[in-house]
């Protein structure tokens, strides 16, 4: 079977939802994903199964046993193996024609332009505590006119933020500033992501610790998040509907069976958001003594 025929047959069941012409657009779309962990790996697999044809993926880490509960490429057979290379192989196994650029190191000032070269959409999949790298990537994506989708798996739920290159920026929405400590940034980020969601009624957040990188997580939340993220990619690339950019955001919680779509006026400067941050600070002992 020729490789072109393989692609056409592999994604023929998309018809009725994605036309042949739209499929060709997706085939020529490049998605950048920093991080191949809990969210990044499942995003990559879901995008590949949708027929996205070009990827830029980055990760400097190897799979470990504690990744197995949520990370797509984490299995007994891949423990100790390079996350980005494992996911490259998985994407190729789904879609052999896929064009995949792999960066096996942390994203920084030296390689940020290489990472974002020719990218149509970026999906943020960095771990919660990678604040410096995330700020850099969001800033450069904005400068290059690249929209960014960010999914946060929280408890039995997922939260989605879509950042326009011309709308409210990442730092403003989450209240991040130069000179803040890492813990301060993590607190601002956590408050911005999940300080008003239904997960707080059932989730024990006391174990969150920036020092160790520990945080409660479930693979099912990553799976839900990838479906939402890939739907948004299709919508953005194919102009299916008008996107609702930040300060709009949405959360679906499967446990409480709730869906919330909210607009956060002024981002982190919203008075209610400042109150939520103070409450969350008291809930997380590792951050309790941080100003």
C-alpha cells in the first residue's frame, strides 16, 4: 500500500466531520507541543489520529515508573527511555508520513525560534512548575502570531485556555511578573487555573509541592483534555467557529458533572481572583509562608 493511500484510508472515517479538503489542510498543519508528559503525549497521539501531518515536539526527560498513571508513552517497556523519542515512534506508527521535528532538550532562549519555526498552533503541555520556560514560550509565540491552547488536567476535570496573539497575554491573565520567586509564580498559576472549580470540593491539594514536583493527577483528566484541545485545534485551523480567547476559559468536571464557561475580567487583577489566590495559599502548606 502506497503511503499516500495509507493516509487517505487511515483517516477516511473522519468524513462527515472533516471533509477531504479539510483533511489536506490538517495534513499540512504543524503543531508544536513542549512537553511529552501527561498532557503532551496524549495530545500528540490524538492529533496524529486526527490526521495532523506535522509536529514539533520537545522534552529532555526520560519516562519513570511514577509516570505510568497518566502519561501516554509511559509503560513498563519504556521506563528509562527518552520521552520525545518514544512519542516520535508512536506518532510514526499511527501516521507513517508524519513530519516530526524532535528537540531533546529544554526549551530556552537558544532554541525557542527553532521550536516555533513554521508552527500554526502551539499546545502548552509543560509541567505545572516549569514557569520560566512557559513564560518564554508564550511570549515568543505571541510575538510570532501563534495561537496557544493550554489544557490543565485537575482532579476529575480539565480546564482549557486559548490565547490569541493579539488578546490578553499569559502574564496578565495569570498575574506573573519578573522578579517573582518560582513559588509565587506557581501560586499565581494554580489560582488562575483552578481556584474556583468544582474539584476543590473533592481534591486534597495539600500534597502540591513545587520543590518535589508532586501534584495529584489522573490519566483520565489528560484523556479528556486532549479531546478538548484537538477539537480546538481543528476549529482554529479550519475556521469552524469563532474562538473564545482568554480571558474566557472553560472547565468540564466529569465527577461533579458540571461544565462552566467563564469570563475573568482583568485576568489576575480581578478582585475575586485575588481573594481566591489568598484562599488557595492557605490550602497548600508548601506555599503557605510565601508572600
